[in-house]
């Protein structure tokens, strides 16, 4: 949103250790945009996504991961995708609870977030992505990933 871009500009202007000549561009886009058309293939060293895959639904999240894969550089060239996402718990009881409540919670104040997605499987099924690191927090309700394009 425009407001988020304004906040980002203010924060960048306040940074004290930005090397001279470093230019920061701000672009209004979202993960459902055609990122390859906007930026080109293999354009970014790092792509960061936090807590957004759950609001896109399973197919939307898979498409988003494909977009990220296309715009990030290959891992051997330093490219990486950093994710922190809601995920289905590794605890059987908690995972079951998520499964029976996710749809209702998403509609009733959960901003559309399906918090029981299997993000690990989504990443693997995207193809040409390698999970370098996966860390589960809070009984697996949240996971962080470092992913490289291969």
C-alpha cells in the first residue's frame, strides 16, 4: 500500500549506515502481481515474505512461491528466499485442531488466513527450490525457512 511505502521511505531515510551511492527503489506491488514482468528473472539477491502465504489460499500461495522463485537469483549466485509463515503444527492434536478450525477462524476475524497450510510441502512441490533451513516455533505453528533456487 502507499502507506507502507511511505513508512519504508521514512525508515530508509533514517538509516545511518547506508553506503554512499546505494539507491533504494520503492515499488508498489504484491505477491500476486506478475513479478517477472515487473522486475525480470533472476533480479533479486533476497526475497522476503512474512505471514502472507496463509491469506492467499493453497493455490495462491503456490503461485506466489513460483513468482518468488523466478525473480530471485540462483542459490549459487547468492540468491535466497526468506520466509516466516503460519503452518500446520507438528503436534498431532494441535494439527487436528487447526484442521477443524482453520476455515472458520479465517472467516471470523482471521483476515482470511488458513493457518494449517503445509508450507514445507508447498515449497517442495514448487520445483527448483531447495530448503536450506527450516526452523519450527511454538509446536510448529510457525516456521522460518531459508530457501535457495536450484
